């Protein structure tokens, strides 16, 4: 009997990217679809390589590094700065001497950043589901968080507050009280977000059961951050590699077991509550007026790593100190890098109109990935 | 004379409706929103842009879309046949889909398919409503229908069915699948640009006037006619702002499940002489 | 830190990597004075330690892919293949760099020129 | 869904939260990282700010004699404030206002300035070396 070979090229090819409305950043995904059901996926991320790793080993000395790596990502800037700084401090050998106040300020920065990032991505997710009103509401709430950050650090997103050996501005008493008032309002808006993602029927209908990642798959593909926690993997770099005081404050790791797009959203929402609690604890733990910057005399001389929990997941920095001002090698492994390999597997069999929400629920940040 | 007036004024009114849509939509999202004459600025800007021609057929279909939409509206306002209006409207959308099929763009193709589903979802309820109007007035000719006062009293369920198919007709969430800009970036309209997009943009205004006129039939002779039209548009916008986009099979399913039984019930009640 | 050679590093990784207990972080390369080395980074959930598997590689040597053991490893491997010009099995060309960008930008300049020359010679 | 429906209707009667930006002024908070201003009297041209600058947006031009110039490129600047912190004399202040956008007429030719600064620095280094050499030979 003669076998009939089905021509694979019959599929409709829908390219998504490198520029697309649903994508905040350039990545190219090509879907082969049949009746809008995705059969095959291929992807390309070669659009935004900026050579920051190279420039850190040739152009900038280590004191400028936190400012440079802050420019890798527009949303999780301070996560990069902190990871780089902590790795540099470990390389120099002064990480034990960093005062508590510095740790507290860094924690406040990172958690504020996490809040605004989670609001951003959940709002964007609602937007790609075609729910513009939620998008506007969530981004308005985010605007308030940005204002809070502006009040604290003088910038809305690029805080530029971390430097090697400390932080470069302190939070005074008056701002501290204003922040604690602002936190209550932020908590209210998180409550709104929670209500939206649990109660709103059309949104839940779109997201529920979309792109389920089982716990085994999550382990197998090494997922990180909220995407992993939504599948029930109990991992959080803030606990595992604690540069701040997260273990002292008893940070709770939020996990869910469903592993679908809705669970990934809800993990982010619940993490926001936890972030607000961390900011409160950090504000109360120390008082302003302590020394906020150590004098750095040495150059980085050891090999050091830092794993920091960016809003998107584990951020890994490796610095090879050579005893010179400029480190020998800086390796940056960004969270999205770990979350991309699973995407083609999750997307197969999904209807094309569910692809943008599915992609967004993993919270990709391609500029980070390109570096 | 009347014809001329209608031809001149309906795009202006359509533009204002479009502007009001944007303004109200913005206010529902607590934004300030653009000025109400923004659509006219947009149109002027579109006409000034450099024309980029992909193929002649594609552009021809854009004009066909516009001309048929205008014909549908003119037929309506001049008191022509109601069935003709609905067929012209459906054909106009079909031309848009055909134009979109003439390209190689994947988004355009997907959008065209979805546009056809739009026709599939929206036209049957409209036709049934027309049938219902015929039952009550004995004619499809609109000039005779116009003399009937307050149709809404005898066909309330048909009116509700019209409201239910409005999001589909106006391409508003939850049924904005054909232009779904986060998925297929405008669908059938994606490859039009500059002056070639202008007829499509104008046709959108005219479609809004057509929809408004359709709602108006039910309230003829009542002082509430403008209020009724405005309220139903605001309802559609509020629904737009409180739902996520559903898929096209959901659109067909929901529109049919909601609208068709409503009209059916009205036809049944009219036949029984209850209403 | 685990030192390994090109011959036995896959066995060592296979022994080390258990998906539920060890998290794969990434792969990285470094060009020191002694030559190129490829490092595989793992994190153990139990001991909370970062483990590095170091493999020294000569220029132009083929490195087998570990993506049959560690599934998400292919992206990191393609990246170092692009950035350091290391030959990795099953790589996709220009995954991270655009086609018109300089080859192997993270290598020291002189060596990368040598390699470019060699590639030209081969063609 | 129902709640958002009601909220949307309610929002029609609320004041919008967005601003018409160029017409309504935005007032930044205290400590906003804005424009960097330079006070000529306090500056000693020690070049610390230039060295601390991450993006190389500050150049100091030392001509022969007493004419010196401090140039700042508001486009290249990343507004981290490292120069302000590095200044031992308080000659640099970060104001809390936006650096206003540059119009065509006042556009800095930055590459030209960088070249000039490089040349001047080279000359200055050479002079220094010569002077040292003279001192040694004496």
C-alpha cells in the first residue's frame, strides 16, 4: 500500500514578531497553524543583543557596573543592580560588612520594583485578552507605585540607588511615614487586582486551563520565578540566597498547583501582598542615620556568584575578579532565559487567539534575554 | 435635495458619533480622551499620507466596501427596502474580507476569516428582526415602516436582540474578534494605509450611523429616540469595558443563543397576538 | 566545583542532575590565559549551593550538547556558541546575534581574528 | 464582569485621572533626579566628576592658560547623580526639574567635543610629562 505523505506546508504560517502589538519587546515567534490551532512553533531572539557583558569587561570599572547593568532591563532595573552589586561585594570580600540599613533600603527598592512589575504584567495580560479597562485601571494603580518610588529614590523605574558598598540615598523619617501611608493604598489596589483575577468571568474563562505546566515539567525545564511557583515548585531565590533580611522577616513562598495562566497571575497577585509586608518590615527594622555607604578600597579579586529574585524569577550573576578594576568576566543569566525553552511545548495545540495571553503569562522580558 | 443632504450630513454625524465613542470610552477608563472632532483630524491626516499600493484589487475592495456601506445607509435613509439594506451591509463586509484575501499577509487572512464569521453571527438576527418588522407592518419598504410609531411597544424582544448583536456589529469587546489588534493587529484592515485606509475609516462612521438608524426604527415618533440610541451605545461601550475578548466561535454561539430566541419569541408572541 | 574533561563531563552531569533536586542555572564560557573553558552552573535545592562543572576546551573543538540530559540547556549552549565561537552540536546559527554582527564578540580580539581567518580559509 | 460594568458607568461621572501634560504642569517630588547644574565659582576643575560619570557625559576642556570649560551632555547623561556625589566642593547640584529637551539651534556637537577633550587631555599630559622630565634632569 502506498503511503500518502501529508504536506506539512499546508499549515497557515502566522508570524508573531519581531514587532507585534502584544509583545512589549522584540522576539520572533512563527506559528504553523491549522484552523487557528498551533501545530508547530519556532522562535528567534536575535534582535536586541547589546553586548553589555562585553562592555562590562572592557569599558566600565566595577564601581560603574551597577548603573550599567541597571540599563539591561527597563522594568526590573534594580534587581540587576542588586545582583551585580552583591556579586561584586562578595568578590571584593565586604559582603559581611554591609550595614543593615543598606540591606533594608535595597529590599524596599526591590520589593517596590516587584510590585510595579507585577502590576504591569497583569495589566498587560488583561490588555492582550482584550480587556482594556482592567489594563487602564491596573496601570493607574501602578502609576501610584511609581510615584511612591519617585518620592523615595528620585526616579520612577530606574532607581539607580544601589552602588558598590551600599546605597547612595537614604530614606528619611518623613518619607518613611508617607510611604507607610501609601502602602495602605497600594494594598487596596492589590485587593482590586485579586478580585479581578478571581471573579471576572470573561477573564477567568480566557485564562483558566490555558498552557498548563505540570510540576514535573516545571522541574524538567528548570522554570524559575512565579511561573515555577504556579506549578507548585517551592523555589525563591530570596530565601535560597539571602543577601537581605528575607529569612529574618519570614518571607513566605507562595505556590499554587494548577500551573495554568490564571495560576501564574494569581501567584503574582499574592506575591504583591507579601512584598508590601516585606516593605513594612524593612521600614520598621532599621532607622535612618546609620552609615549607608562603605568605603571600597579593594578591587574584585575572587570569583563570586549571586542569585537574586527578580520579579520574573531567578537572576544569576557570576563575576570573575582578577584584582584589576575591570572584572575578567561577567555572566548574566536572566530569568526569561530559563522560561523560554518551555514555550514551544506549552503552545502546541493552543488556539492562536490564546497565544498572546499565554505568552504574556510567562512574563517574558526579551531585552534582558538579549543583553 | 434630500438625497444630497443625507449624503453630506451622514458622514459628519458618523464622525461625531465616532468621536463621542472615543470620548465616552476614555471617560469610562478614567482618561481624558481625545477631543470629539478627533476622527476628522485622523481622516485628514490619512488623506495627506503617502499612498502605498499593494495591488489594485485590494484597493478596489476598500472602495467597494465604502460604496456599498454608503448605499446601504442611503437606501435606509431614503426609505428603500429593509432587506436590501441588510444585504448591502453584509455584502459590504464581504468585500472587506475579499480584499483581505487578495494578499499574502497571514494576519489579513485570519482577519478575513473572522470577518466572515462576523457576518455569520450578525446577519441572521438582523434578517429575523426584518421579518418581524414585516409581520407587524406588512411591508419591507422603509418609507412605509417609518410611518409606524413606536415599534418597540410591540416588538420589545426584537429590540433586545438588536442590542445583543450590537457588540458584534460595532466590533466591540467581547466580540471584536475580527480586528483584535493584540492578536491579528486590525485583521482585514492591516495592509491598508494612508489614503487607501480612508474609505474604510469613513465606512466605519457610516456603519455607526446605520446602526443608530436601525435602533431609531424602534422609537419613531417618540421624543426619546435620541436618548434611546445614546443609551444603547453607552451600554455597548460599558460592556466593551467590562469584558475580555472571546473567540469567534464563542461570538457566533453567544449571539445566536441570545439573539435568535429573543426574536423568535417576539415573532411567536406577535403571531399569537399577545403583543 | 567539579573539574571535568571533554570526555567525561556528560557522565558527571548525568550523575549530578536530578530534576527534582538540582536546578539547572545556565552555561557560560570563559577565555582565560590557559584557554577556553565551558562552565555549567547548577543549584542544589538540598544543600543550597551553586555547583559549577568546568570543562576546558581548545579552540575549534566540538563540544557535545547536554540537552539530552538537561532539557533547557540548548539555549545557553547556542548563546555561547554565538558569543565565543564554540562549536556545539545541534546549534542554530545566529540565534543571539544578528547575521551582520561581528562573530564571536566575547573572545579576545586577536584570537577571534585568527579564528575568522581560519574559517575563511576553510571556505 | 458586573462590577466592572457598574464601575465603567460610574466612571463617566468621575473626574479623569490623566493630565493634559504640556498644559498642566507636572510637579516632581523633592529629590527628583533631574537637570545637573554647575557653579563656576566653586569648581576647581579637579576632573573627579568626569571620572565618576558612568556614561561619559561630562567633559572638562582645559585650554592653555586659565580658560577652562565644563561641558555636560544632557542627552548622554543617565541622571544617576554620581558626579554630584563625587564633587568635593559642592559645585554640582542636581535640580529637581527635567533637563529641557534640546532644540536644533543649541544642539551640542558631542563627538567634536569628545575629540577636542581628548586632544586637550593629551596635550596637558604631555606638558605634565615634559615638566616632570625637566625637573628630573635638573
